[in-house]
C-alpha cells in the first residue's frame, strides 16, 4: 500500500502540496502511527482516517479548535442508526463528556459518532508512548478525559461515509457520481449529461454509454457494448463486443470480454472477465481471471484466482487468492 500511494501521489507537487512519508516498520496502532509522524510537524496535527469519504470544512474545524482553546478536537457526525458505532457524548459547550460503546438498538442517548478526523496539538501527539502499538480510541482519548485536557467535539452536517467495506466503497462511488459529495475534483472529461469520458477513450460507433458514469483514459468500448448508468471504469480498460457494465466499479486495466455481463460489482485492477456473468455485490480481486462462468450475488474472488469454463458459483461463495479451477 505504501508503494502504491507513493507511486500515485509522489511528492505532492502535481497536487500543489508537499508530501513526506512516515512509514511504520511494525504496526503501531491508531495512535502509534500518528506518533511516528510527529517529527514532520511543528504545530497542529490533523489526522484523517483513510477509510472515510467526507466533504467536511477543515478550516471551520480548525477555527472551532482555536476558539475553544482545545488541545484535541474530534470531528463528529450524526448517524441514523447509532447502534452500529461507538458514541461520543458532549457537554453543552462541545467539550467531550464521555465515550459510549455500541449501544443496544433503541438504547442510544446520542447520535454523534467519531467520524475519523482529529485536530491535535503537537504536544498531545508527542505524549503518546513509543516503542509499542497504541490505540487512539482506547488509550489516548480516554487519557485526555482522565487528565482533564481541553478536549472538544465538532459536530458537522456534511456528507460522511465509512467506506471500509466493499459495499460502502461502492456506495461512495455512486454518491460521487450522483453529486451527493461536494468536491473540487472532477473526473477528466466531465460533461453536463453526467458522463465523464477521459481523453483517449475509444468508443465504437454503436456502443452505448449512459450517465452517470466515468470512463478512464485509454479505455476501449467495442461494438454493441453498453456502459452505465452508475459505472466507473479506470484507465486502460476494455469492454468487449456486446458486453454490459452497469452499476459496476472497475479499476485500471480490467478486460471485460465479449458478451460478459457485470452488474453492481467491483473488479480489481488487471482482472479479466471473459464471457462471465457477475451479479450484485460480487468482488473480484486484482489479476483474477474468470472465463465463461456465472458468479452469484455477494461472491468474493481472491486476487490472481482463475475460474474455468462453465463454473457456477452460488451466492456469497469465497474463492481464496491464487485458486485455480
């Protein structure tokens, strides 16, 4: 993952920022990893979890932190079903009162949850123990309460989604397509009709592309193929003659063979789906090869697995990485 992030982001110059990397040789936990990077900062530390999609106003959160004289501030969001999350109770002025483990359905006292963005004074981070794994949720934050450190929660009503599962990741993609997420970044070739077709895409004259959708640079859509609605294709994909890709998320270099059908699924980079049918909630790992098979809803195909001709996978089947059938 580190190498992949470095490959894509580099030193940040292409995005107008300067990036430096702090790499853990051994897992250090949610607080230990932040402590590992403290030497790269001089004042405030802003921590953003990598498995959330949000359009929060960080400037507003930083103002709140300064105005309250806070040493640590959590971004909190309201959720419809609090029983799925640990909750954060606040005083009237926004100071954190307590943390509540996942309550039973109907027993929640608040609906505000830790949304995975923190503003921390450097001294708070520097105080995290070194040389071992440390949990920010179970050790650092309770310690701030115990020591009566100024510790606040900032509640915002912006878009927020935990994308830590394939289903939620796909939902995030669809929400971006639908414009539910405010973002200054738009895919290449974005048009008013909801289609974003990047430069270098080859569309056969009788191919059909329905918005909303995104088609990455260098992708080829062949005769009679249908892409969209609600499809995202990475760079250098191929959608073969008569194939259908609807509601699916395809990473870079995915090959969809002639006549294949992909609906409401996720396909990893470099995978090949040749003549197969993939139903909803299917997840195909990078480099996997599926030939003339039917994959039932919710099945998971591991990276570099190969499924041969006439295979039929029942719903929710799991195929380990590297499997050959």
